């Protein structure tokens, strides 16, 4: 059995992105071409790798197994290529970078721009991933580098993951313009017990953090909206319908809202993380360097 690396990569992409159309868009192929290559891979392996339901497909147990092994194979090939490129002292290749929503414009995109100037042969694929999603994806090998926060209550850090501190970001109370609490220089959260709140979606990092802070202040928050988009949250607060707790990076100055620090202050640590490679990958080192430097 001779496995074709390109077809293996398509299978890995399908396990990551979920649809043939998404795989096609990522690789600049037609969906029919992707489907044909996956069908060829099934013939080459003599195994049903996909289950087809109408126009949708999903991986069979064999497909999941092969996708996992394919990640290992492709990672080893990438490492070998990186080692050869390292002889030329110029990083090159593709790095997949996952970053949470508010860190994309403030941290990830400026780093990608710096990287394009310093190392034009390094291509970055940027994906939005909240912290509760990105660390598991990093461990599974679905992304190479993540921008996340390590402030998970009770979370265990993986010894096989290297952490690179980037910055600190203060969590602030976001109020409608003219709100009475805006008269305070800093707000103790217990005075917000009777307010209506907008939170992030259930299970997300910010939802868990906001819920914990409110409960530690002695009350159960009255959550009337949940959005996974900070722009929607800011619009809702701007209209006077609720208040919110947001990271400072997430507060877009285009919205007419008032922000106040909490007392005691709450900050989160913004961190880059990458799996510790068995063989150095200069392109990942270059991305970490671009994230770290202004």
C-alpha cells in the first residue's frame, strides 16, 4: 500500500474542518476534485474512510484512525523539510495559528504582518479559536501554534506544550453610556447583583470566568443574552439593554460604551503555546518570535 501525502492531508483537513467544501476552499481546489481524491484514497487503502449521507460526509472509525496517523506522518515530513530548510537559515513553510476572538486584531494579525516582512516564505493560516477549544486542538495536532490564556481554574498544563508569555489584559465592566455605575472609578462586582447581563456562549472561557466572578461576589447573574461575537455584545450594551464583562482587548472604541475596572482588579495572561517538537521547526519559531516582539 503506497499512501499519497497529498491525499492524506486532504483527509486530515476533512477531519479538522468538517466539510468537503471547507477543505476545497482552504486548498483552492474544487469540491469535486477533493471528493475524487478521497475516493482514490479509499481505493488505495481498501477501506471505507467516509460515510456519505446525502451531500454530507463524515469519517468512519477507520477514517478517524487514519487521519490521526496521517497527522503524525505529515508532521514528520514537515519536520524533515524544516530541517533541510534550516540548513539555509531561512524559515519557510505553513503554520496554522489559532487565536481567540479579541486577540486576532490586537495580537495575531500584527504578528502575521511582521512575519510577512521578516520571513516572506512562511505562510500563516489563521483560525479563530476560543481558549476552551484551542488547547485541545493543539494537543490533537490540528493547529501548530495558539494564542490563548492560561488562566483556567483547575486546568492542568501539558508538559509537552511550550508556553510563551505575551501580555496581560484587564477584564473590565462594560456599561451603557450614562449608566449610574459609570460614576465610579472602579466597580466592586457585588453592586451589580440587580443588573441584566450579556455573556459569551455557555462553556466558553469568558462565560465561565464571568459566572465565577459573579458567584464569588455573592450573586447569580441574570443573563438575558449570550453571544459568541463581542461586536454583538457591545451593540447590546450600547443600546442600554444589558451590561457585560469583557477583556479590555475586546472593547472596540467605535461603540459608545463606558468601561470601568473591577475592584479588586481582574487580569488574564495572554500566552502563545506550541507543541514541543521532536525536531526543531524554524517556521514555528519564527511565528512565536513575531508574536512576542512588537
